[in-house]
């Protein structure tokens, strides 16, 4: 009696052979005419109306999907991405038509388990928690304690936290905060690089001042 592993290996081998035979036939015969002869294992016709709905493509949409052999990026096992799986991925899951399968099922499950374990680890969501806490200050008043929290956030190693701190200052809109925002804007003209923090802070401060002008007008 064959083991499950042996059977899976044989199924993969048959799929690879079937895909090669289909490719040979498609060199001399149109896929839709070939499909009209009856259902073909290893070939699925593409629904272009669904593809164009989810993809901005350069060039022609695929007419069909074929079973594809590939090597798993993590474990090196030979796998097959079936035509049915491709059709589901592109047309139902709305995956990019330029994406390809790169990992086997076992390795995908292992990576997913690692992500779940990492997110459950204490402190894994610290940045998100800090951002949420900081945003909540915008609806209050700039009393000394919230101001101290915003000033601390402006010194953070995380750019996203600094951006939220500037946005909170814009929501407060007091004279002290406006002066700080204007200082950020002025810092943009000091020759910093395109991706520098000074330029980003100036852009965020400009938007914050514009929103504040509309609110407090």
C-alpha cells in the first residue's frame, strides 16, 4: 500500500506532465477551441471581465490558466500551482495578476503561525497602541500632561508617531502649537533631502495648519 506522501508525489508528477502536454497542444490549437471539446484537467479559462475589475494591466489579459510547477522558496520542494487555484486567486481573492505562487502549503501555514505568535507577543503591537493613545489626545485640551506626551512623541524613533504628534498639535490649534507647526514648515526650506524627516514634518504641519485655519476661522 502506498503512503500519503507517495500518492501526493505521484499526483504532482502527473500534474506536471499534464501541464507540459497541454502547453504542447496549445502551441498549435486555440485554448478556447480546445476547451470546447470538453473539460480539460490542468486548464481553466480566464474570466477577463473579473480580471480587469481588480487589475490595472499593461498588455493583454491571460486567456487561460495552466497548472504551473515551481520550487518552494523556503523548503525547496517541487510543487504545482494548479489552474483552479490560480483562477480562484486572481478572480475571487482579487490577487494581482502579476503575482505567482512561491511557497508550498506547509511553508505558508508555518509563516502564518509565526505571524500569529509574533502578534500575540507582549509589546508586538506597541506602536499601534501608542498611535491610538496619542490620537485620543486630539479630542482633549492641551493641558501640561498631554503636551508632555506629544513632546515625547516628537522625539520618538518612529516617524509615524511623530507624524501623529504633529497632527494632534494641529487639532489643538492653540498659539503655542501653531508656533511649533510654523517652525516645522519653516524647516522645509533648509536644503534637506527629499525623503528627510524635516520635509515630511513640514508637509504634515502645513496640512495641519490648513485644517486648523478652516476649523478656527
